[in-house]
C-alpha cells in the first residue's frame, strides 16, 4: 500500500466479503494482513473508516519501530452510510516501538507487545521502558463515547532516576531498586515492593537495608508542583507506618504518621513539616526504641562522619512514656527539645527518669559564641548503659560540665561518686596478667586475690577536652577500698582510635596513706594519687575493640620510679 509522503505498508492475504448484497445498506467486510514500519501503519490507520486520529494525539512522525498484524474493517459500498454504523478492529503486534515525544506525560521506548483497537476501546499489553525504567503495561483505554471502564496497570522496575521522574522528592528517604505497581485512575493507586530498596529516615538514624522485605501502598495525586501521597501504608516484619506524605517542588513538605513503629514494640506518632529550609518534628507515643537515634547523635565516639548531602536545620519536640536504649536500660517520662543542623546542636534539653526512678537531665546549648553542656543523674550506670558508652557500671551519682567556644573544643570535668564496676573484663586482665620478669601477676605480687567481679569505688574523676570527633582525658583518678587507678589520654579520635595510659594500684586505701605523707609520698607514693605498688598499662587500637598492654617492669617498683616505666 503506497501512501502520500512515500510511506508504504506491506499488505497480504486481503479479502473483501459482501454478504446480502441485495439488502441495504450494502457493506463489505475487509480483512487484510499488514506489515511495516510503525509510522506507515499509523498513517494507514488514519484513513476512514478507522480514522485513529480521532482517538489519539499521535502523528506518524512520532512513532518508530516494526508493526504487523491484521486489520478488519466494514467498507461502505453505497452512499449515506454513517461512520458510526461501521465496525472495525485492528489487531497488531509491535517490536522496539518508540514514541518521539511523551504520551500523556510518559516517554515510552523499546515497547514490545500487542494492541487491539475497536471503536469502543484500545487494549494494550506490552513490555517497555517508561521514562527509562523497565515496565510491564496492561492498559484499557475507552474510545469515543464508550462506557468502557478505563484500566491502567503498570508494573515498573524503578531505580533512583526513574523514581524521581515518577514521584520527585522521595530521594531523601528512598534509594535503590523498587518494583512498583501503578493502577492509574483519577488518583494513582501505587503498590511497591521495597525488598531490594533502602529506606532511610535520616533524622532519626533509622534505615531498612536492601534485602529486608517490605512493602508500601498509597494513592498519589499531583497538581502543579505539589504531590500528595494519601492512604500511605508501610509494612515490614518489625516496622510499619500509616498516614500521608506531601511533596512540593520536588522536596518533602510534610510526613504525617499517626501510627508508626521503627522497631518491634514501638508505638508512637510522627509529624514532620517543612520549616524554612529545614524540618520541624513532633513525636508523641507510649514507647520507642531509640538505639538508632543514640548512635546517630553520639556517632563521633566511633569516629564516624556525617551523612551525605547538605545538612538541614531540624527541630524535635518529643514526649514519650518509655524509651528503650542499649543493654536493657530504659528511660521513662522522657521529654526532649532539640534544634540543630547536621552534627551541630544549637539547643538540646532532655529529661527523664531511670527504671529505679532516678532523674536524668542533660542540656547542650549554644549562646552567642559560647557553648555549654551539662548532665546530672544519681544513677550513672543506667545512663551509661542506655547510651552504650559503658555497660559495666552500677549506681553512682554522676555530673558532667563542659564549656567552650561555640565552634571549638569544650573543656571541663566528669565526676562520679559511690558506684560499682561489675564483671569488667579489662580490670580482670590487669590484675591477673603476668607482669614482671618472674611471671607474676599483680594479684601474686600483693599475695592476695583481688576480686574484680564486683568492685566498689568512692569516686571517679577526670578533666575532659571534647572536640569535633575526639574526647581526651587528663588527671583521671578512680578510687576505691580495693583498687585505684590514674589515667590519661584520648578515649577516641576522628579515626575511631583509643590511646590511653595509666597506673593501677591494689589496696588503694592503704597505698593512699603513704601518698598523703609529704616526704614518704614524694619518695614512694609519687604524689597524692600514686600508691606504693602498681602496674602501668596502655589501651590502644580501635575504641570499639581496644588492645590492653601491661608494662612488665612496673609491678613492684616504688612509686617515684614507676613513672619512668609508664607508657608514653
């Protein structure tokens, strides 16, 4: 078939059947196989009686690819027969079909499948790329004044780029591959498998990794630069959320989850709104596991850097009946007021009670060019376990005070009184490891057995310097009836390393007596906090897994000489 413009379509197996030629109206039925380029077949279909241009806004030049199939059409054989009385059907298969311009906002390429069209509807079944993403399409499109129901089921394999084209603004919380099913009506009903995707809530340090099963469903309605995700339901084995998400100009403007849980046992609500270039977050609930939050905001203790992207201001208003921390520790009646940008804290005021009813208060504030941090609790062990700082301490009245310039290192002190160390493995190693040339341990040197399973201390004290990514200690002393120690060094640096040295002394109460006597203390005790007998030690390596070394020459040296053998 030759057409104007030079396009041709191969036609074969054509037949024209005329039945009841003696009865008006006289209509023949044409059946013909067609094979050719997509643009040529579309031009052929633009002629009467099919006249596809009345139904779709596509020009022949907009198509490329290969098409073949069969066209069946009523052909009028007399005048004055209305086109509405003529029936036709186009049944085509196509390969590598590309649309040169977006069709209803979607760019279709590499399509392979079938299309069946008659005067009432078009039925499309295809595999293609939709805006560059692999997709399976099952579409039913009503034509003319047909009462056929419109159906659009699209299953997409979305990477980050394709998802941004479909639902801009989600890149803050979603990355990786997602299988998305879109049922397109007045609003898009969307279901997605997130098994291979990463879901992240950067404000609370929580994420679901690739390989963890999860699904999400919602209805999406777009108007101008705004997109609403209503009826939002996220489901995973240990996490879930229901509510809505609003996007504006390609960014999240609100996340409202009246019901949410990030870990098994959580029960809270979460409402985040865009505020300026940042976000305001309100959290209310009965219980939250906050271990991920603790790790996020104490992350420099492990030498970790900040997240990717430009940090944005965040404010948090939290009131929760129960918070779950590390090592089984929990807080009750917790309140938090926070504002900051990225790793910078402007205001943090926290208060709660520990499981035994002891109060906990923490404050971190910037005022002008200065910053001040304080913490106070009569249950130091619970606080340190909750924060995953130290798990072997019980009880104790602790206070912390640091101050300094707003953007520089802070200095101050930490002071703890009347506490116990329970089953501290490094303390056990210090007193039981052979430490002199004769192979004796500290226990053997003092002819006794120092029980380190539960050790009482009257006081622990140190001067602190806290800077970006590091914490240094000086003049550190820990005193008890059985054991005492002095220590100094860097607890952690920006690479996550520890470098601490010190001296451990048994029978501290007795040793200290000699240190208090002016002349004898200078000769034997080497100062007020140095005893007669002790060992020097060093902790080095990664803060998370420090290596303990003991100086083998210091176990029975007099105090004034012991400093010669201390690790430097």
